[in-house]
C-alpha cells in the first residue's frame, strides 16, 4: 500500500479546474449585476445569485456540475443581453 503525501481533502485536478470555473462564473455574474441600474432589481439579482450558488454548493457529481455551469453561463448571457437592450 503506497502512502500519499496529500491530505484527504485535496482536490483532484479536474475538481480544481471545475472549482475555478464556478468561481469565475460567480464573479462574472456579480460584476454583470453591478451594471443593473435599479437598486431593488440589483439587490434581488444579487441575493438570487448568492442563494443559487449556496444551494448547489454541495454538488459533487461531475456531470451535474458541468450542467449547472452551462446553465449559469446561459443565464449570464441572457442578463447581459437584457442589460444591452436596456441601454440602447
């Protein structure tokens, strides 16, 4: 039995990359929400984003995480389109 030097909570490379993707998505969503002109809408969207990420924090299955990242990116694009239309 080979001993490993890594602590048991160490992420695999795949998990690390997924985590980075999730964090980047979260930051991009919050940055986009900052552009919302209405204060109450901005607060609502910020609370919604935080709650969604907290609710899915415990997800561990690779396919599920990939699907959630894809959905998050689609929602981000939709928000960006809506903001662009509102500005024009």
